[in-house]
C-alpha cells in the first residue's frame, strides 16, 4: 500500500485527486501539505518541509501546487526517497526536468509526469485508428472560459503559468499521443493581455514530419458552449475527439461515449509504475509550448481583469 | 574528400565558413546556393532545390541561412542523402530537430548542429578545471552592439530570430559544455523593443542541480567596449573566460591566450563525424533559450530602429 501525501490542496486536488485516490487500490491518502487548506481526518502540514520532518510515514507525494514551485518540491521529495507524481505541466521549464529524472533513476524511485487528458477514454482508440489510417490534416479547437474553470487562480497569468496553454497543453498531450509521427511548430501568434504575463489566446500552425498540417486555436475567453475538440481528416473519414477526449466520432457517428475517468487512470498507472520500479516522463507537450513561446509572434490584446 | 555546398552566402558564411573550409583537410567547397550572392570560381544556384536538381555532385551542405528556414532545407538535403552542417541556432524550435536526427540516423548521414563558441580555445581547459574545482557561483556578461555585428540582419528581430539570444546562445553553448552539472532557469526578464518581435536585452537567473547560482546578463545595445565574459567562482580562485571563450584567466592571471580558431575546429569535427558515420546534435543551449521565452517576464523597452 502506497502511503501518499498531497502537496497543494487546491481546486484540482479536491475536484480530481481526492476522489480518484479514494477509488484506486494500492494507494491511500495519509497526509496533506498545504499552506491553509486542510482535510478532515488527514494529517495536515503547512509545507512539504514540515511533512518530511514529521513522523508521519509517506512513500509518495502528489504535487498539485502551481508549476512555478513544483521543481523544488520534487527535488526535495526525491532526495527524501519519495516517489513523485507531478500534476501537469511538470514544471516551469523543460530543462529543469532532466535533473529530476536523473535523481529518480539514481534513487530507484518513480517520477511520473502526468498528462490527465491522455487517460480520457477516446485517446487510445483514436491512437489505434490513426495508426491504421494516416492523418491528412488536423484541426484543434480548445476554447474555454478561464473565469469559470480557474476562478482566482492568478498564477495562471504569471510567468511560467502558461495562460491559455494551461488547458491548451491538454490538447497537445493528446496530439503527441495519438498522431503517428512527430510534429513541430511552423508559425504561431500569442495574444497577451496588456496587463498580464501569459497569453490568453493563441493560434498555432504545426506540421508533422511527413508534411501533414496541424492547426490549433486556443481561447481562454470562450463564453457559451465550451469546446475541447480535435478533428483529424483521414482516408477513412473524419475522426473527432470531443469534450477533451471523452468522446470519439467517425464522420459524426459515435464510436465511444464513456464516462470520464482520467484521474483514476492516472493513479492506477502510478501504482503500477511504483510496483514496477519504473518512471514515466514525456516532455513533448511542454516542449511544444516552450517552442510556441520561442517562435510565436506576441500580440497585445485587451487587459484581462478576471 | 567531402564535396560541400554552402546554402546562404551571408555574413557568417563569408567571414567564417569560407576561410575555415579553405584551411580544413578533407573538405572542399564545390557549390553555393544563395538567392543573390555568388562566389567567383564556384558553381552557383539560387536555391537548394536547384542545386539538388543539378549535375553538380555534392556530399554535404552547410546551412548558413536564417534559423526560420533551416529545418526545411535540412530535411530536403537529408532526403537527398547529403550530410548536413547547421549553423547555430539549429532551428526555430526544439521539437523540429527530433525528426531531422531520426532522418539522419535512418540514412546513415551526419547531422551536425554546430555551436561555434564551444570550439574557442579556452573552453576545453575551462571544462577540465571545473571538473576538478566545483563552481560556487557563475556570472555571465554578454553585451555587444547589434548595429555593429548584425547590420541589416532584420531576421534577428523576427519571431524565431532570437534577438539578443542570437549572441547569448553562444554563452549558453559554452556554459552547457564547461559546467559539471545540468542547470535550469529559475527566473528571467526579457526586454522587447516596442516595434520588434524578439528581445534586445535579458536578465536570466539559473541554478544548477546542486544549487549553484548562475546569473546571465545579455545586452544587444552595448556601445564602447564589447563584453563576452563568463566568471566562475571556485575554491581555487576566480576563473574567467573572456572574449567569447578565447582567453582564460585564473584570478586575473592569463592561463590561455590562443588565436581564435572556432570555425576551423567546426569543420575538422565535421570531417571527423562524416568519416566515423556519426552525428552531433546537442539541443541544450536552444532548450535554455526556449525556457527563457517560456518562463521569462516580458518587458516592453524603447523601439529599436537599427
């Protein structure tokens, strides 16, 4: 039984991690490290340092803190011999992950950089379909209202918070899993609110190594219906992953409509990784975001007041 | 004898590549592909396509074009069975390199992503010194006048042109070679001229995996003396690489003052790589730049009129 501590008891931890841990065999929540938030019946510490100095025994930590502080916490936990599960994105930079991977390997502990959208039910069937039927063109629409999904989470618009790429990286985590060839950015524009340090909209053009065009449109101010769709044109029809990968359609006909179970999938995989002494760190989605900041043209858009 | 074509006969090709090729055994210049520029006595084509369709036999191409167009040229050359030498930076994104590396490996051809500053004479001695004497703190000052060194090169301030990171990446290519531990960005600010799409100044704070602080200050508007210095505090004194790695000092006492020979070093290494059927692609310097764009706070500074 893996004795787990959650570090950072914020919205994602409460909405997703707690119920998923509850449902997963082989892992149990024994502690919370969070500045203010507490959970009834679970040992509470105000910081990871305090937790590690205590006599509460933990085998693993799930880092649900903002990405800007995650690296230091991961390094600390690994140096104390703990397995580490990282919420997405796995860090504030790509380069900071290599030393963490090396530390995990040196200590024989599991480091798992999670991409929750990859555990959506339509993802593996889409991957299998596209291995058989080559994509000809890809269109991503990822449009949600930050005011609904991230109320008060100002860190998202701080440097390293990714802005609209915080949801957009979910689309990239699916794309890098389901497309049969590697791809890369060819052109991008990023809209930065005049009063913020991260983009609130983005238009991205990628190509894969065989020339297939991939277009992604990200918007963080979408009102009305929210859109998390990926459309892939193939010789066998138009494949659509809808609602963040939870539904799969071929030419509009439903292939898969399964209940959402991303986080239970994450924790099941974590328990399995720990049992096998393995790790799972794929940086491709974060790499694409870094590339978008590197190559993208910056456009100043209206201030965002939240 | 490697029959080489230069693609993009601009300033760096004329100033550095031509004399270096002339000096290097085992390689000869047989063609130029450049929109307008020609070289007396050497076959000229207006594009790489035209060159590859001609009956001039070439074994390798050196891509001296701006980074925004290099990937497509590299992919084309590799698909025609040519070895490829890439000027720095190796591309406009990090992700675009993986398919090129795979293509080179599949065809048994050499892909060499050059970092010319790594061939400066002080670099390998500095690396050896720092393997013996651990760094305690690192300070980089990389300050030059873009108007002197890049006259009319507007691509530098276009998206993907890197701005002040075009020289700054040279410092990062040295740092990633000489420091004994991997490092990563913790904080950055990038100054973008109001009328340009790439930064003209940057202040970067890194840390290595053992906590050693690394500070880098980049400026593209330096008048008067130009500065390309790296200072490393160690228990055995202060090591200084000066003038872009061409001189090495310990507590101010000169250890090495050798003539500059970066590009001859590059071509010697390229001839050796081709002979061994090997490649050499280290993306760490470009990764750090992408991380700086990802994590850095953007500040708008005075317009740059060139």
